[in-house]
C-alpha cells in the first residue's frame, strides 16, 4: 500500500500550518513523523485521514487521488494521543465496531476481537464499559479498535504517550510485529527521538510545518542533512558551538584543539558550526584522546542508570550551555566547576547555511 503527498499545503487564514510538502511514504515498516509540539505532525496526519482539507496539493493512496474523499471512504484507522471510545459500548463492542460496519460474520468478528484483545491484554475487560477502565486500558482499547480492522492506512498520533512506562515499552516492541504483515501504510507521530529509533523504518523529521528530511531512520540519525534535522533528532538537545579550522586543526576557543579529520579536512580554513550529541560528552576521558572542556554545572538529573549535567563554559567567541549524558552515577555539584570530555570523532560539522559537511 502506497501513500504519497504531492505539493500538500495547509494554510489557516494568513498562518501557514504546513508548507509545501512532497512525501512518498514507505509501503513497509513504520513511517515516523518526528518533531516537537507544533511541528505539524498532527495536522499532516489529519490531512492524510481526510479530517482536515488541504489548502492545495494532492494526497494519493495506492495510486488513486483521495484528496477530496471522505474519511469513511479512505479505509483508514486512526488513534490519537487522547483516546476516544464509545461510552455506551462494552470494550468488546468498541473493538468490534469497525468490523460490524464492514458486515463481517459473527465468527470472524469474535476471532479478530479475541486475538487483538489478547495481544493488548484486554481479554479480562471485554465485558466492561470504558468508564470502568483505567486511562491506559482505555487507550489500549482505542488501539485495539484500530488494529482489528484491515485498514489501508494506520495513523498513530503519539498513541503511547499516556500509557505507563512498562506498557509503553512493550507496545513499542509489539506494534511493528502487529502491523508489519498487514500490507498497510503505517504513519506514527512522536516527539521522542528514542522512540523513532526503536521503531526503525523510515522517519520524516519535522519543524515548524516543514519536513526537513525523510529516509531510513538510522541513516537520518547518523547523517542528518542539516543542523535543524540534527537538533530534531537529539534528546537531550544537541550541543553546538562555533569552531575555527586553521592549518589542519579544529579549535574550540583558545584551549581545545584537535586534528581536522573527515569531511571538514577538505574544507577551506574558516569558521564552522560544530554539533555533538550529549551522550558523546562525558565526565571522564575514557579513551584518553577526548578533548577537555572546563564547565560550571548548572543543573543535574539522575536516573537509575545515567547522569545528565547541564553546564556552561566560555570561549573567546562567547558562552555556551551544553549537556552531558553518561552512564552511571556521577557526583556533580550545582555551581561547581567540572571537567567534561568530548569525543571529537563523533562531532558533526555544518557550514554557514546549516548544511552538514559530508556525504
């Protein structure tokens, strides 16, 4: 099943919600829409579903223009972040409702509902009303109703955001298996880079109503087209700084320098923007060849398995606030100075326009 957007634009009055977008989604695996709140993910999903009309452009499904076709005739399944269930129906009837509309036999309905309920651990709740369920159980019911139907398009708008951590992790593993063999175009919106990486497939990074890049998820993570895409695909935020390339070396301020290797080596001397993800900034020099940055700790965050420190430091070009994300527990003290070490082999470099240097 193919889904393609051709020059799609969404304008509300004088405000642009989606700038002109051409996007041919992959017909297998997940298509992830990744971006912060108000990036345009939900608007794009609603246009795919037919719930919002495009201002201009076309939406094609399996080689057919469905731009003006109603949602009921698009053969879609849609799950929002905020679950929607029929309050007067039992869980069983909520899940079965699209199958009854399709006039399936009672035995087929029972089989499909039973299998889907089992996968989403809803079997004991099938006779209950939605009002008798927890929030997580209600969202699972909405998911089950979307999955039970053999839809041409499955649209998932941050569907796991309101579930507890353990169930969210389990469903992240299960959803690709549940949807992988259905022949449907699957679109999954999220604001979490880690979730995009776990789901795999293809990702469209979005920012302020624009798709900045689309391709295999791992490829975009490793080779972002520009600084905007790199920032979208980094949580905590990517660390950036102005650096100077001179005589075969990269300089960050007056004290830190390292050999200009990789794509930047062939570039002329001058000023460039460097980016490095927080997990490549560590409180210890594990490899012995990382460059040191003397920072003042501003904020610390500690989980069971990693430590995060926000710190600032000064260079001749100005001050920067960076983030370090490392495994283990580290004794940071807010306000104190601390050495941080940057794995420069993981640095990305961008030119004055923000385009990444490299292939």
